[in-house]
């Protein structure tokens, strides 16, 4: 039995400083505590947040921590895919050392769970899955990593990809991905047939990259919602990017948001560059779950990214033009509970506090007066707790 006591901090959602007592990886009490603990931390004057969740990254692609690589691709999606396809072998992608470096930075920044899409294709096999798993082993349980078998080069357009995705799922990969059923593969119904069939047969989560814009993208999004409802997969399906939703009129956003909420589909956004960003406030008003992630981090898709989810949260709030504290907290919610819901890691309900008794003890202590200040200032994380274990202090792994 292990215990941890955070003394005198200010848990998000609680009005006054108090204690948080953790036993065997679970929050047992929030309030003044006389309990003796194996580890006691003075958190006075500091904010306690839930562990950050990066609900969409690509660990297998990263060049993080290595020599600088000038970005050679144009802005076109097809060119970025082709460039990566051409250069990844030359640059040694996937690289276990780089993946480990990135996971280390993520943990030090307070990320306690992440979902990583891992490329699966005939020319790659399952090398990405193997590399990420090796890196996960090196990080010593400091972060949960959920893998998604991701068909970066399409399913129908890259024969044998579906078979490799099935092999990955049979080997324990937890999620199955898709990408632009119309724009990439030209046959939305067949593409989704394959993805959802794999999910049903293997009990897998679903996460579909949807870059297709305009009315086509909205139609595909509604088609995914329809499949999700028909198969009873409420809470197990996410759509990443959903650029078309960001392009839609406010009235159409409201209509589709209600459909998304009804189906229990998560919208995951990275708010990158000037690409359309999901309307967080409208989605949450409709009751839909919203998650946040980095997407690529220093890879052949783009040179940016730090692995710091507070930094990503700031971008999400900024792109949504959030200025009020309560609005900024919506972005932080996406980077904590929303992400946890997306990957099936944490219970969450509309009326509960962000940190509650019975939660897994994934926590971040930061020198900030409010959650909004933490997002805007992005201070060094004083303490990171994973499953009741202190895994980082002052930006360095413990």
C-alpha cells in the first residue's frame, strides 16, 4: 500500500486550499487530512490540475531531440505524405531514442496519458508499433500510451494495409484508425466498413483523421456518427481534426454538434497552423466531448512541437478566441478530462469537479493562481504524479 499527501494546494474546482490524500494510485480524500503518508509534498500556494492528456500525437514519426532537419515539404497534404514516405528511411524513422526523448519531455511537462497513431503500411510493417513499445518500456510506467493502428497512406489505396492493421490489433494495439474515407480512398462506405468491422471484431477504439473540408467533410462526419450509433460504439469513436466542422456556418455547427453528442463521438483537435479548428464552445454546449493533442511533434510533417500540453492548450484557446477565464478552462478541459474520455482512461460527468475523490491520482502541481493563468503562462511543472507516484519534479523526471 503506497500513500501520497499533497498538503495545502488548490485543486481545480475547489474554492480553498486543502489537502489531497492518495492511496494505491487513487484519490481517497480531498480536504484537511491528518493521515500519515509515505510521501508528503508541500503544495501550498500552488494549483493542482488533473494529469494532462495528449489525445492525438504521432510518436513513431518524431525527430525530437535529434539534429535539426530542415522541413522540405510544401503545405499540400499529398506532398507532406509523399515527403515523409520518401525520407523516413533515410532519417531512421522510427527512432527509439527520439521517441524516448519525446516521451521524457511529455512526462516532465505533466502529460500522464497519450494516444499515439502509429503508421501501418505494407512498406513499413509494424516497425512503428515495435519502436514505440520499446520506448514505452524505457520510460518506466511514467505515462500511459494507447496505440492506434493508423493507415497513413490509405486502406483501399494501399493493398494489404487492412490485414496489417488486423495483425496489430490482434497483437494488442488498442485502436484502429482511418483517414479521409473520401479524399484519400475515394470510397467512404467501404473505407468505414473496414475500420468499423475491425473495431467490432477486436473491441478496439476508433480514431479517424478527417481533413476533408466543406460539405463533403460534414457528410463524412455525419456518416461516422451514423455508424457509431448503429453499432453501439458510443464513447469509443473519435474524429480527429474535423476541419469541415470548423468551416461550417454557426447554424450547421450547432446541428452537427448535436448529432456528434448524441452518437457519443469525440472531436479531437490540435489547433495547428491556420487549419480550421473545431468550435469548442459550441460542441461543449451541445454536450459533445472535445479532446486536444499535438498531432505531429518535430517530424517531417512540420518542425514545431514541444510535447508540452499546456502549450498546446494555449493554442487551442487562442484559436477559439477565448479570453474569459471560464472559456480558457474549456480548452484545459479538452486537454485533461476530454482527452481522458476520448481514450477511455478516466470517468467524467458534467456535474463533477475536475479533481474528485475516486479519480486515478494523475496530477500536476503548477505555480499558478488559476487554471487560466496556468494555460497562458505555462509555468514549469513543479510536480507530476502518475498513478500516485511522483514521476517528475521541476521539469525533470524522478
